[in-house]
C-alpha cells in the first residue's frame, strides 16, 4: 500500500471513529432522577438571570450554577413547545441555541421556568425552587454597538468600536484605533436606531474629525470650527436626518491621591450648536451658547420640535485655576428649547428639572421613541456620571413632570443609556460587577415607564466577564448591523485630502412668537 492510499485509509478510519463516537454520545439515554430532596430556596446562578423579563429574540442566557455538586440537571420549559433538558458534569450550563430560540418564539408573554437539580458527592440529588422569568411581548433590537476601552485612564491603546449580534454571540469590529496610529474613536450616534445614518467622532494625528454615514455614503468632516474652543463632541440626530445637535466641551481630568474615588473630570467651557448636514454649516442659537453657562448633552425629541440639554452656571472667577473652586458644587439642570422645523426658528430655554430641586446633577437625557418619557442620570455633581459611583438612572413622565429613581440601579455607577427602536427596552452601562469595568445591561420598560430587573448581555461562556478586562462604553441599539466595511472607514480617516471643512457659522435668534408651550411641573 503506497503512502497516499495509507493516508486515505487512516483518514477514512478516523472519520468513521469520530462519527461513531458522536453518535454514541448523542444516543446516550439521559439519567432519570427518581429521588431527590427539596431545598426551599432559589439556586445561586451567575449571571443572575432570575425574576426578570427576557427578550423573545435574545441569545441563550448561559449561566453557572454556583452550588457544589458532581452533576447538574437543568430543565427549561414554558407553556408551549418541547422542554430543554441539559445534563452536565460541570456547573457550566450551555443552552442549545436552536431549542432556545424555538421555545422563546412560541411563548411570547408567557412565563419561562428553570428547574435546577444538583447531585452531591454522596449521590443525593437536590432540587431547588423553580426560577421564573417572563418572556416579553416585544423584541429587543438585534444589535448593540459599543466602544471597548481599557479602564486605565491615560492609555488609548487598543480602542475599538464593535457591534454584537444580541440574537447570538457574534461580535465584529467596526473600527479600531490601530488603523489611526493609536488615536481615539468615540461617541458613535445613530438616527432612529438605524446604521444607514450614523456618526463617529475621531481624534487622530490628522486632527479631530467626524465620520458621517448617510445612506451608505461616508463623509469625513473637520469637527474643529470657529464655534467654541474645542471640536464637536456629544451629538444627536434630528429625526429629519438633516440636522445634528452637538456640544463642544473643554474637558479636563485630574486624580485624587486619597479616598476611593481616583479620577475626576471637569468641563470648564461648553456650548451647544446645530450642524446642518445639507448645507455643511453651523447654526448657533444664542440661548444655547451663553458665556456664563455650561451647556451639554443635546438630545432631540422624537418629533423634532424640542431639543433637550443640560446646563450649569459657571460660578468660578479664576478661569486659569484648575481644578476650579467649588467643582463639587457644579450641578446641571435639565432644560429644553422649542424648535420649528418648518421655519427654523427657536424658542427660549425652559427648565424641566432643576438641580436646586433635586440636590443632584442631571445629565444624559434621552427621550423615549413615543415621546412619553425621558430617561436621564443624576449624580452628586458634575457632568461625567461614568466616574461617579453615585450615578443612578431616573425616569420622568413628560406629561405630568413626575420622575422617579428606577429600581434597576445598583450601589455603583449606572449611566450611559439608550432606548430601543420600539421603546420597550433600554440598555445602560453599569459597574455593579466591578468598580472599574462597565458592562451593558438590558431592561424591559412597560407602558407605565416601569423597568424590569436588568439582564447582563449574555455571552457564550458564562464565565466570560470574570477575565475580560475592558469596559463597554456608550452602548447603542441598532436594528441591523453596520454594513460599511471596516477597511472603508479606515480609508476615509487616513485620506486627508478627503476631509471636508465646515462652512460659515451663523447665529439664530429666538423670536418672541415662538415661545414653547407651558410645561407641567411635577406634583409636590
């Protein structure tokens, strides 16, 4: 037998052996648990997927059973369809994705049960109380975009903006800062949760620019203009897709030598402007860029007739001293200003919720797609809640002005948030797992604006977060994946001849006839 035939024979034998082995494994009869003792409590599982609302299109919620034992049995079942039965010799429970999707799809608005049994070393099985969750009636948007960054404060190495398919575990890189010699990629923004219209801010050796995608066409804009002292930062699309509200922020960081809080960030000069994508010009309503105020975090209402933002007074006289005196007293109010898209006229700013009333600083406002609620952060001071352990999420009913602290908060920082396209889900960043590492959590929002117990973004390996030493920054929902290839983004950044400058900066006045409708303050 020559070498070629011998190799083919061994390859054939190996295939037969492996096929037979797989067949034997699949044909094993499951162990029948006839006797067990009942433990009158819920089992400890990690992540904590208990007593919550689950999206009907989410990837399997794989978990660890944190109960000592030699064997584990999990039965997942609902009102309709076949049960999912998992036997494991380890505490790691991996749920078959096909069976999981089928079970969730056929049981919308029904309860989902996890029955967990653990076999001790003395061959005695223990049955724990059943974990009960609810399968939501509304899908979650299929994709999540976030920036992965090291928590170390002065290093920009290995920053990337990624997209994750929430319906499975696929993750891909949209752009990495390796392609721009270690610059910074940040502040990605989408129009109505669609990747067809998106923006990313870039800080590279070519200067500050922003990549704008409109219906698949990329434009690289020089974001440093004569408006403000810095380049464009936080941005929000007008629902028409023709305007972009943005802030310019003069941000400084500093470090504490004592205490638990290591890093602090202060914004010493900021204003809000409007960028017209059609004319490539900037409009500056005077009421959004007052010299004695810090204006930031612009966010359009879904009807495009109000721009929400945050504002704080500049109280320090010495502009050269840093950090400024009383930086811990800087607290932002929640504001809004009316806008008439038909005429391009602006009203006068009105206070929606004041820091004087709450005693806290209000930042990052986001209006729900149906316009009924506004979600925002409140922390002890400042405009960077991501570095404030006191930061919590609050919800306001825009019809009556009543607001409340959401039950989904933890004793650590809970901040940056985004609504799904349906308004039934939110995603937010939380450091509840570890002080320095923010992770994305989902929560279902019912018609009354109440939030369900948060769900950690599931991973194929349930121990993934134990060793993943990066933070998830600026999580944003999108309904479809970003179609622009990574290489196309990189080429748009690295071609200085293609960078476009912004045209004239013009002021916009606020006519007396355009005063906004009265706002209903919250009941006292």
